[in-house]
C-alpha cells in the first residue's frame, strides 16, 4: 500500500461534540484525532493525546510503498551514522524522532520544528554524499517538515482521504523542489 504523510495546518482544539461514528478523521468538517505513541509521548509536545482538532489546511506527501519509505529511512540513518542498537540510540540526535516514530502516532509542532532544523542542517551533506533518488526523498521530507509551522502537526496515513487534495498539494510541493534545493 502507498504511504502518505499529511501535514495538518492551522490547528485549533475542537470544542464541539464528536459522536462514535466519527472515527479519527472527518472529511466534511476538517477534524482529526491526535494519535499518541506510548513509547515516545514527547512527540506530541504542543498537542494533547486523543483530543480532536480542527484544521485550516492540509498538505499530503506521498512516499510510495512502505518498503521504499523504510529503505530511504535506513539511508537517512546511514547518513547520520545512526544505529538503533548503539548505546544512546534513544537520546537526542539528528532525525531521532523519525527513526523512533515508526509511523505510529502524531508528530506535534515541537518535534516537527526540530526535524525541520535537522533537514536544513544536513541538506548539504545529503546533496553531496547521496544519490539523486535518495536526495529527492530527503528534499521531500524537508519540504514536508518545513510546512509544519506553529499550530501544525504530521500524521502517517496508508491512503489519502481526499486524493484530489493530495494531487493539488503535491504539485505545489514539487514546484518548490529542484536539483538545487528547496525554493520558498
């Protein structure tokens, strides 16, 4: 199955009532529920677990099939010399949140801002030391986390809820990426 990561922007805690049929997303009202990761609760900093938020906009990012995403995350780990078996693997370091996330739960605005800074800091190394295919992945991830400004978060999805939104937003994101890096 194709893997997507969505950035929800313009978040506001929803104070209305949500019925049992709501699920964790509602296309008609722009609502979503914050999913937690019990092993990494700090990923949610800036949000409250299990609360429902409304959002002003969303940007979808496609990463192909799950194995392709995992392969690129392994290359990213190699770039920064990260090994999950090494002592201190869970301590702060570049991209640690992505390596520990595993697609489980929401990444809140604090961890997302840290990841955006990591991608900015490592961009020159990735461009110089990695092949074009990996750098395309790297640049897309960087663009994704650059979209997460105050009041935004990231969630993993197996399929998009609204393919049309994804296609429109994806074209917008691709226009910002070139072989020479991101463009504002």
